[in-house]
C-alpha cells in the first residue's frame, strides 16, 4: 500500500507530510483522501486535513442514518395509516354526477324555484311560521299576519322605504320595510331576490303589509358530528396546474411534508395523522377560461395539465383517501352544479384506489363528519349583492349561504347555473364542515358550531385577478382539521 500511495501522489502532484503519510499508508481509504484533496485543490495533505476529511465523512454518515430513521418512520406511519380502516361515504344523492338531465326550458326553471320554495318554506313552517299570503286579504287593517314567501323583486320606494314583492306561487303581496325602522331596514337591504323568508307584519291594505320582522331558514345550533378518534383531514384547493403562476416548488414542499420528508417535530405530528384530503376545485388552470389566459399558460394542452396534476396526486401516500371536486377552471361544464371530472381527464389517477372524484357541490361523510365541498362559484355574485361581503372575507359569504340554506342564493349574476330536475344547490342536510375554494384566500370561521373553511390556493396572483380588482391571495397554505376536535391547523409553505 505504501508504494501505491507514493506513486499515486507523485502522479497527481500531491504533497504529503511525514505524519500524514504514516496514517495514509495504513488506511484503506487513502485513495478517497487523495481524491478529496484534489477535488478541494488542497496543496499539502497533513494530519489536520485527514482529520477534517474523517469528520466530513462522519457527518455524511450521520445524515444518512437520519434519512434511514426517517424512512423507517415513514414505513411505520404508513402502516399506522393503513391500519386505520377508511371510514367514509360519498352521499351521491347530493351530487349531480351522472344525473345531468336539464334541457334548460322555462318549465325547468319553474320547477327549480318551486322546489326551493317548498323545501325552505317547510323548514320555516316547522319552526312555527305557518300561514300563506292569502291570509292578508282575510285580515283586517293594522292586524298582524305571519307567512312564508319568496322575494321576487326588491326596490326602494319614492319615500326611501324598502319594498319587496313577495310570492308563494299562489298569491303575491307587497311588503314594506320602513326606513324609520333602522335595524330592520339595514337587514332588509341585504335580502336578495329569490330568497325565501318568514315574514311578520301588519296589514296596510289587501295587497300590502308593513313588515315588522323576518326570519331566514338558517341551520340550527347543536347536533354537530365529530369523529371519535384523532384523524386529520387536509383541505386544499385551486392548484391551477398549467398556469405559469402555479407555485410548483411550494406545492412540492407540501407533498414532501405529507410524505414526512420535511418539517419539524410538531409539523410532522400533524402530517402523520392525515388520513383524508378534500380538494375544493380548480385542479388545473384549463384553457380559454378568461380573456388572455393563453399568455399565462405554461401547459397549453388540457390533457397534459391533468396528467401533471395526476403526477402530483400520485405523490400523496396511497393510505390517504383523496376526494377531488371540480371548479370553474376544470374540464366539466362551467355552470353549477358541476359533475365529477370525466374519465377522459382522469389519466393515471383512475387506477389509484384512493382517489375519488366528486361533484361540486357534493357531500361526504368522513369518520361520521358531514363535509360539504363546493368550489364557491356563487361567492362573487353574493359579494356584489350583499353590502357587507368582500373577497377577503369569504367565510362571511359562506355564512350567508348557511343562513339561507342555499349555495346559490342569487340568480341573474355572472355565474351560470342550470335548473336540474333537483335543486342540488340547496343545503338540504346541514354540514359539520363547509369548504370552498375559488377566492384564493384562506380564511376560517365557525358558524353555529360548524366549521367554514376557504382552502386558498397554490397559484400566485394572476394579472386577470388584479384586473378584476382582487388584490390579495394567500397561496401555499395547507389547512388541517383533526376531525375529533374541529381545530384549524394552518401550515404555511410559502416564504419559509
Ligand atoms: Fe381558482
């Protein structure tokens, strides 16, 4: 070995001190050390250089050991997740998938509104608001009446009072809210057309009442379902794969975290318990969704966009159940209610047993918890109609939907809707967790003990959003909810 060390070092022109030579001639790693010296352009190999080399190797070894421990940990966690038996149901009766039948005729709209009226009126009647508009004609002037009605028109009278045309598919009457009744007047201003309410008022004439109070069909307090055990559900939305502004590195960081590759101890504990992922729409950016979109597309082929999306989804461990709802950028019809993504776009995802395609809206029952995913296409329409709503407060708009038991309370806005045979936009069953996307703004709230979540985005702000006046987005945030506790745990992946 002595000769070999001498020959190699002279060939390469490496100078070795006497003490270092004594070590090298007895080391199996002499060549590695000489090569390392060449790599570092080191002039003389002395004892210190060899010492540093050994230290460096040790560090690499330690790092490898950590990696091994982590991959061992991953195996253990994967096994734990597999051992938790998946406990979920997709409640297809609340999902349009496979049931599109509407021809968009006037009769379809009539039926659609009638179903809405009957369903919401029934809720209000059960709460004691019985009676029909026909009562007004039979009641003496100034006496009180109570009835349920749909608001078909809203306007301000010449005197500045609020006037509402109220109908119940049999009769109609005008309801007036006096501007002197300030609190009620303010509430009244946020009534939207086609809303169903219970009214109380005093008869002014046979076709007019002075409204003294009104009530929404609202969800009730109590009866919230929580999971028995600590199982986490991750809520994400709006990846917009294919957009130049999709934050691939940030999203990959999140996927690494689910795979327990990054993060500190606390973070990993959160990730370890993730057994479900609910995605609230806009998987891809799509094609031709808004004017000039082509300039913002990195991937201009819709199938390729879904293939790349599928590659990302495949990185989520197979023990985790994934529910994918569409949004207005996805390759399903643009109008609400939207069916699940078609088979032709599912690419490799179709064969993954843990991936489930659902509509928007839809209803899941995960570990006994009712979860309502809806992309949230109607939110901007609501923001236009209700004065106190704004894009940086999407859960307030969600709260307004819950109060009206309707995900699409305003018709005639820019957002399209199809009158299907059944009104899938009604909140027929109260969800325990209601999740939307679309607004690209993470926000969380509790309404009557139910969780409201806007799951944000993984796309940076687009020129189109800026042009539309939306100035803030919150990309790169994952929302985790332990389904037994209903606490919001937000993990930020951007800017760390
Ligand atoms: Fe979006």
